[in-house]
């Protein structure tokens, strides 16, 4: 009986342990938002740098690519990525092209 309960507990914890974590929030101070565990279908983190603030969210791959395209079309710097907490506010990294995620290639 204890083994069954242990298996059920592990099965309940497994999805949350494997779910993507992204920073989320709308921030004007320049700090990263709250580290959030995304929904199961949200496999990408979004980052958009606005003129005086930034947006960080969990997104599905398709929605992230759509928002990324829209943001870049109107001149905002943005990126989609698919690793835990990859959407930090710092978007200039050596050898990193804005709006590009090596995990999507």
C-alpha cells in the first residue's frame, strides 16, 4: 500500500518537475519578473523589450513565434526561447542575434 501511495505521489509531482519555467510579468523597473512554472502546452518563454519596460511570458511555440514576428515588425526587440528561465531581461549577449534562439534551429 505504501508503494502505491509513493508511486501516486511521484506521478503527481513529475509534470511540475518537467514543466518549463519562465520569468513572467510586465516590468518598468528593469528587473526580471516572477519565475513561473508554465502550463504543460506552453513550451516557450517570451521576452519583449518595449521603450520603457519589458514583457515576459510563457507561450506555446506557435503563439511565441506569432508575437515575436509582430513585435519585431513594429520595431521592438524580442525573443522566444525554450530553456528554463531563458527570458531574462538582458537580451544582448555576445554572439547572440536578437529574436533568435539556438534551440529552435
